């Protein structure tokens, strides 16, 4: 994980970002900054070279 200063610096370079978090149930992903509000969190899994959204 990067320190907060590095994250703030990197955020200034892009219009948006993809956030990933780990939960007890698995991993979740969402998009932030491309629209006025972040997308909801989606459960996902990696299947070979593919990302599969669940739910």
C-alpha cells in the first residue's frame, strides 16, 4: 500500500480510478471519479485473464 501523500499525488494525474478492496467474502471493485458519484461496490473474481463480476 502507498502512503497517503503518494496516493493524493497520483489522484491528481487521472480523471478517475478503479478501487479494489478485500472483504471476508472475497474481493470488490468500483469506479470513482468518472461520474459525479462512485459506482456501487461489485463482488468479483479472477478467472484466468478475465475479471468476472458477480451479482
